[in-house]
């Protein structure tokens, strides 16, 4: 069964970071953190519906927004002008908008929900399920890609092993042929040495006889 994704947030420099991941460890890996930010109180899980919806739409992708702002989390967040001077704040038009009273919101929600009809599923829950499916599909795609790459590497190793085995066999055959030839040449050389020695001995004896005959003829 697939693990449910959760939304985690932290801060890095001038930005807040958010990511949808199956665990705190996965979130730390996505942020590229080498320390446990959760243990030090520098990261946390959030149930803010807007943040959850944004991260679940792109599971595993690190989203960000400038620190101290209430804007949406995006992949390509930039610092607003005047940020370094501490001028960041919600736009004037947005600040001027009156907030709805909690009581009025509650009454509106009650009028929208019929006692005979179940309440509509929250958007962020649909987004969460969609994010989980997207995450699983990406994991499956990576698994298949890794299998293909491993199969290709295995075939390459097999080809290399066959080439090496053929080269080693050829070297061994050539070595055996060389040793056999050397043995044959060695035996032929030994036989030739014996013939040479025999010829030297024959000539020595013949020369001695001829020398004696020559001396007898001169005396």
C-alpha cells in the first residue's frame, strides 16, 4: 500500500520551503539538508490547506516563497523589491479588504450543505490523492528506467566477458602452439648438435689417419 504524502515546511535563507513527501526523511532529502531540521525545531508538518494543495499538485518538488509573506508557494519564487530593507508586506489593496466575520462564514457553509446530501470532498484531499498517484507513477517510471539501465549494463558485461574469454582462449592456444614448436625445435637442435659432434669426431679420426699416411709417404 502506498504511503500517504504529507506536507512539510522549513526556512532557508530568505525563503520558506515546502514539499509533499511520504516522510520527514524524504523531505530532508528533497531540501538537501544534512541535519535533522525537525529535531532542532526548524521544520514541521503543516495542514495549511493552501500550502498542502500547492505541494500535492507537485509531489516531491520543493516550492518556496519569501520569508514573512503570505503569497503562494511556487517553484520559481523571487524576492520582492525592498525586501532587504524590511519593506515586505501584503499589498495595500489586499490589506484594505475587510475580512469576513467567522459567524457569517459559518452560516454560509451551513446554507450550502444540505442535511440530505453529504458535504463535498475538500479540494486538498482530492489533490492529496492525485499527488499520491502522481508520486507512485513517478516511482514506477524510475523503477522501470533503472531496470532497463541495469539490463543494458548486464548485456554490456556479458559482451565484455565473452570478448575477454575469447582473447584469453586465443592467448592460451597461441601459448600452447609456441611451447610445442619450441619443443620440436629443441629436439631438432639436440639432434643436430649430436650430428655435428659425430661429424667432428669422424673428421678428427679421418684426419689423423691421413696425417699418418702423409708422414709415412715422406719418410
